[in-house]
């Protein structure tokens, strides 16, 4: 347990934990010390000098973000000497680049601007002709405007410490210093993975989100805490909306992902422009036509009532929320005795533990990755593996071939084939805190061999789709039915199924597709039911740690649309 110490800040007696900085102790006590280069998710840097405070018996002002607290310390955070120094630092920052706020994309939300208001700046003391500095617009989702940069290096540190990608750095020196990517490559041609972590930590308008730029200041938007539903990591998110429209998605700092998202969770959903299904459709004379919910559900119910249970098949995707998935099973298996399954593997055939966490992973000294490619389809998990490696962990990759296209292979210290798995297991057995990351490609034989590590390692399952954990709990099997059916029901959410599912669907006598977007699969359907989007849903999922996470509605439902679980309830009532 941390030792508690006593100190005074602005004459107020407070208690703090040994090892805390002055900034951390003040924040815990509700005392605000301004800063620019500091961010709680990354290591203190002490570069901007905005957080300078006056500490008794110290010859000069000290940065609160790096100075540790001591017993009996006396601190002043807003003394005349401190305020004068902060004003000077702000004047210098405003003189270095073009921070004319009225032209800035971030006007009203910029941390630099807020400090200027706080300390009464109304003019430039040190004039600057503002040399022309380029704007890098080569990234698809965001822009780097060097004119707004204050060189706080938050973006560099976040790229290295949180995303573990180390794309960003600096070039030149002195007043000419600039942020650069990969030794001065354009952002769009660099190793940037578009996770957007740098964008989220930027305190000014230097990194600009293309979609939400100029679309609303902080006071005009609403924030909804939710969870990303685009893979089984289940990252905590904040959905930022205005007037019922999603502007952007940000990572939630307090959740297990520690604010980090990937391109699939932060940007791609906001840019999805597929044609939306806005009303139920029924096929009449070979054409799909709009209809009412009553007619569509009556049509489905009438076919189900006259069909034996073994001639009915129902499949959902593991992207379905907990309540909907449970209702789906209750209706089709419980009420009809139908064949029920999911389209993606659930890892149900592998009797391996679950419950390992991202925190366990980062603190591991050895990590075995088998049957999975985290950096391709569960990127935040992959970033955490890279963070652990940066701290000294060894990464062992088990795959059929060392160079089989697995993105993790670049960062593996050792490669093993499946035949060499016993060697990898012996090596990881000697570790103090090992972790095993296993996916759908592991296989039953390898899973049995890994069983010897059950009491030693943290096991983290990589479910191929979002809510694979709940599908496994419900006992849902993956894969389509090979025998002919009289009626098939596909609950797809916003998933566009592959060619295999499409070819299977074309052979079914009567097909119901419950999905969000038009596509080849809906063209083959006899009835199409619209489903909600990720930002409209309310419920929960289980992430790969096995923890229940709340999915919250951020925008109003479009007129006439009904949540999937309610649709299933209405269908059950007709049966």
C-alpha cells in the first residue's frame, strides 16, 4: 500500500500518495493546475512550462507534472510570480506559429485559447510575420496543420506509448522544429495506422478531424459513453453527436483500452455510406416493395406456422447484442425447434480459459499468439501486444508458415509452426507472467496442448466477431446448414456477408434477411427487415475479457424502425 503524506497547496492541507506528482495530487484534491504538454494517459514530459508552480525552498519555479510530492511540502499554484511566468510562456507560444483563433478549426475548444482567456491575453506582445508552413492533407481521415502546432509532443508520445506505432517524431531544431512522420514522409505515405490517438490528444487545432471540423464546439455537442461493436476487444468509446448526427468517435480513457481505438472503430463507421434500408420489404411478382411491419411479420409467421422445425434454419451474426441474441435463440430454438447458429466461429470447440485482460497482457513478460492476427482484425489488442514488447516482453507467434502474411510476424521474437508448439509452450512455461492470445485458427489439437498452461498463463480469446463470447455461452454453433430448408432467417445487423453465404442463400426456398443495408444478399430475399446501426442501439455485449459492456444509443431511432429484439418479440407473439 502506498504511503500517505501531507502537504499544503494554496494554503490548503491535503493528503497525497507517495510517488504522485504535484499535478496529480492537486487534481485529486480538486485543485486545477493548467498544462498543455501533459496528458494523464501518457508519461509526464515537462516541456511546455505552463504547469509551473512555486514550491517552498525551491530556487526556481518547478513543473508540477514532473515534480514529486514530499512530506510537509508547501505549493502555490497561482502566485503573482507563477502567473507572470505563465503569461510569458503563452506570449511566446502565440508568437511562434499562426494561432489567430478566429480562423482556427478548434475555435472555442482549443486548450491554448482557453489559457489565453484565463490569463487575460488580448494582444500579441511579440509580433511574428508567420512564415508559411505547409498543411499535410494526405491522410484520409484527418489533417495535420503545422501552423497550429505548439510542439507539445503529445501526439508523438501517444503514438509511441499508447498505439505503440512510433510513426511520429520531430525534424529540424529550434524555431524551425516540426512534427514529422517516418523521417519526413507525408502522413498518407507513412507507417501511420490511422488509429487517431494523436488526433484525440492534440490540445490545439493542429490535428483536425475531417468529418467533424467546424461542425460544433464542445458546448454544442453531446457525448454518449458506449462501446465499440466492430470487433471483440469491445473498446470503450464516446460518441460525439450534434442535432441527432454522429460527428466523430473518441476513445474512453477510463476503459480497458485506455482511450486507444483503431481505424475500424474510430473512423470507418462514421464514413459508411452504404444504402440504408428504411422500411420492411416483401417480394411481390419478383420485386421487393415497401410494406408495413405488420404485413412483413405476418408473412414470416404464416410460413413458420406451416413449416416443421427441422425445416427452419436461423442464423445470426456475433455482432448481435446480448438481449437480441438471447431472444433470437428463445424464438427459433425454444419456440420452433429450428436449427440455430451463428455465421462466425465462436471458439466453442476449444476448451481453453477466458478472462485474461489487456492489463494482464501489457504487464506480461512472454506472450504466445496462436491462430490469430491481432494487428489485422483486432488492432487495439495488437497495439497492446506491441506495448508489452516495448516494455521487454517476448512475443512468440505460432502459425503454419513464418511468413504467411500475419501482420504480427514483424514483431515476433520467435516463430513456431504448429508442430513446434510444444517447444513454444516449454519456453513460455519458464516466464513469470505469460499470456496466451488464441484465435479461431488454433485448432482442437493445439488447444489440448495449450491446456498445460491453464494454471500458469492469462488466456485471451480472439473471437472473430464482436459478441462471440455470448454466442459461446449460449452454445451457438458456427456454420450454415448443408441440408435444404423450407425457410431461412438471417439476422445480419450491418454485416455484408461473403460469397459463401450469398451462394447458400440463393438456394433457400424462402429467405428472410434482417439487416441494415441494401446489398446482394437482400436482393435474394423474400422478406427484408431493417435493423439499427451501431449508434442507434441500446443494450450490452461481452468483450473478449468476458466483461459485460454497455452499448448506448447516441442518436434517435429513424422513424418507423424497431430494435431487433422487439421485432423478435413481435414475431414470437404471432407464433
